[in-house]
C-alpha cells in the first residue's frame, strides 16, 4: 500500500496558542512513542497570525487508521478543537 501524507492547517483563537501547542505536543509525543506506522508528525507555526499546520505521514492506510482511531486522539481532539476558529483544513499529498 502507498504511503499516506497530509497537511492539516488550522487557525487558533486569540490567546490560546500556549494551550493549543501544549495539547498538540502531547499528541505528538504520544504518536512518536506508540504509533510505529507514523513516519512523520510535525507541527508548524505558519507566517499568518494564529495559523498552524501539522504534516502527518503514515506508512499506509492502515497506519493512518490506527492514528485516527487512537484513544489519545479521541481524548485530545475536543480540547484541541476548542482552541480553534473553525476546523482543520486537510489536504492530502500524493507523491508524483
């Protein structure tokens, strides 16, 4: 199966950056320790105010599904979402 990669962009509410980044880093630490099928999970601060992105890469669809179904992700998503204006903007990246 081919590798799965995507970028998720988001806008964080004013004065919620610190909380948002703490939650995202908690998730990133969990992913690195418990999801061997995740080959990339990197958080970025974009140059636009209050904008962030995460690039996620998985060895295959199954590994992406393991991540999506993880108890840790389900635990943190409501708290992360509460820090956001709107929702994630997700773009899948297919190699050429």
